[in-house]
C-alpha cells in the first residue's frame, strides 16, 4: 500500500515542479457581437486545492472601436488582480 500512495505524490511533484507554472484554467465571458473591452470588465482569480489557478474574466461592455484587445494586454490586466 505504501508504494501505491507514494507514486501519485512523486508524479504530482514532477508535474507541478518549481520550473513549470501551475496548471491554469481561464473562463472568459463576453458578448458575442462585440470585441472585448477592459472598461467595466471584472476578473476573479482563485487557487484551487490541487494547485490549479482558475481565472474568470467577464467583459460587461463591448469595444465598438477599431482597437482590438491583444492576448498580452489581457494577460497583463489579469495579473494585476489578486488571487483569492
């Protein structure tokens, strides 16, 4: 029995080692007809017990202009919120 419980722990240590970021799940809620805008948007970051970072982003307004939100801008914006 000792061997069976030890193997999953060793596997977890290999998967979530210090040189690799923890697993991340990002849910994005936005209006289908509009480009996302950071104005009025919200973000909640939660660390799950297994070490996974869950991020829920909600866009409340659409961007009607020509500017499009890039992935880098979104990532920097999300990182500005605390993880609960």
